[in-house]
């Protein structure tokens, strides 16, 4: 059959979603699967969320939502961001989307013409390059290295810019490396973007999950750059609400207006029930965020300590943010030298789900998540160690 699809949808499926669904299928088939691939903080649904849903049902909050989001949420979300990160957003700069992911999608769809270049820093979140391609853009990958703490230098960004560059995709509080940038580093990156006249999309969905007394600095806090910065936020990781699908875009008014138009012609808006749940979460953010943060730090420490105990010599360092460890293949001590094959075999034969570094633009590494509950993390690392021992380098 001739190819009926647009050349733009010749993109790979999301590796994380794919691995996660294979793990779910194995589970459904009755196998015990150790899931180190999930990109979510696995928590029980909070009572206040259940009560909010009941309230929304009783009050008829079940009709189409306003395209840009309900006023209560746009208002609260902008105040939340301003209070926490000293940004300067108003309702007119705030758009509620179906997860941070759809915010990114809308932005790229609204900005890109065929051939426009977008700088993406590797290791990157799996969806950035395919989304750029989906809208005819060309991802220009800038590599960072573990020895440099996975940080990009401003001169690398400058060198990657061309006449066609429109946007830098920047992920502070990174999936997969957990890298966290400091104020001066951000200032230097923003300065280069201004000199090169490009926009920055700062993906800040892990902003609440920073550890070791590291403060989170938002790109939105640099008011003199507010014309060129779009911040992506989300309730998913900050409030443990992945399945509710509530994200927030903070952008200059002109960009927000365009995104609202495109959202109105596509998904209409985000589930109104979820939006009310997000209002409730943001109202309680001062309580919920520290609780989730504390729990995720505990899981991080359990993960790192158990890993180092069962993989002696790995010397895994605990990341300062998010909930992933990006681990060099050599740390596992197996004869595998291909991260994709290693993850396939570990899932197939060892029932341990992880995501290969290749999916993040960095072969030779494996991304594990410590979003699962501590006892599950321990069992998973034991299962992984069993698998690795059976396939150890002789
Ligand atoms: C870096 C990054 N950005 C954005 C998202 C999208 O999150 P959501 O759509 O759940 O808000 C994710 C989810 O894994 C992520 O890791």
C-alpha cells in the first residue's frame, strides 16, 4: 500500500511510553514486572482531589471549559509561579493545557515553519526532537557530557545558531539527567539567546523536585527577558497528578493569544474537572510540594544507596532534581555494550523496565526512574542485579 501518511509524521513512538506499555502488558499477563521506567511520582490519590471531583460533579462543572482555562486556575497558577519563583505573570500570560506536553506541542506548532531550526540540548527529553520534526522544524542537537555535569555552555548554544534558528528548548530540572542550573548560568544562557535573537522555551515541570537545599531558579524570573521566554509548567510532577493532564504555559501575551487560538481549534481545552482539581492542588501547594519533595528525596536516596550496594564500584551520584538516574552502561557490569539491547533483554528476561539512553540522544546510558514506592525500588534493583549477574562480563 502506498504511504498515505504525511512525511511529517515519520517520527518514532515515545520510547518511554512504549517501554511503559510493554511493562503494563507483562503485568496484565500476570508477570511481576519491576518498573524503573515510569516518568511519574507514584502516589495514592489525595483525599482533597477526590473531594474536589465530587464537588465539581455536584456543581455542574462538567461542561466545556473556557479554551484558555478557567479563570480561577489561570489566576492561581500565575500567583503560584510569581510567589515561588519571583516571576511576573498575569492571567493574560497564562494558558492551561492538557499537560505540559501539549503546551510544548502547541508552542512548536504555533512557531515553526518548514526548515526552522530548534536547538535541543542532549541528553534531552524524548519528545522534543520528534515534536520539532512533526511541525517541519529541524532539531539541532547540542551535546553535553557527564564530566561537565551535563551542563551546556552558552558558547555551545551560540555556535549552534544559524539564520534559521528560532528557538532553544531548555529543560531545567532535567529529564533524564537531573541537572539543575544556577542563576548566573541561566543569565548567561539568556544573554546568548538575546544576542542571537531567538526564543527560549524553558521546560520547568520538575521545579518543585529539587534536593540538597538547591533552590530552583525559573527563566521567568529574569524580567528583562520576558519577551523571549516561554515557561512550561505542570501539575503532573509537582503535585503527583500525572493522569489529570493539567499543564500551564506562561508566555508573552502575544504568544499566549496565538496558543489559545490553536488550542481552541484543536482540543478545545483541558478537562474542567481536572482544572478544578488543579485549583485545589495549587491552593495547597505550600503543603503538598514539600511533602512530595521529601518523599521523592527519600526514594532517590533509597534508590542510590541500594544501587551502589548491589552494584559495587558503580559510584552512582544522587541527582539534584527530578526523579531519574542516568546511568552509564558500564555501571551494570554486564557484557552488553548496546543500551537498547540491554534494556530490551532486561525487560524480556529480567522483567525490569528501563529506558535506553539512545532515546534521550545519549547511547551508552540507561535511564532509571525512582518514581516508584521505595519497597518496589529495592525489589527492582535486586531483580536488576540478578539479571546483570547472570549476564556479567566474564
Ligand atoms: C521534561 C519533561 N517535560 C514535559 C513533560 C510532560 O509532562 P506532562 O505532560 O505530564 O505535564 C515530561 C513528562 O515526562 C517531562 O519529563
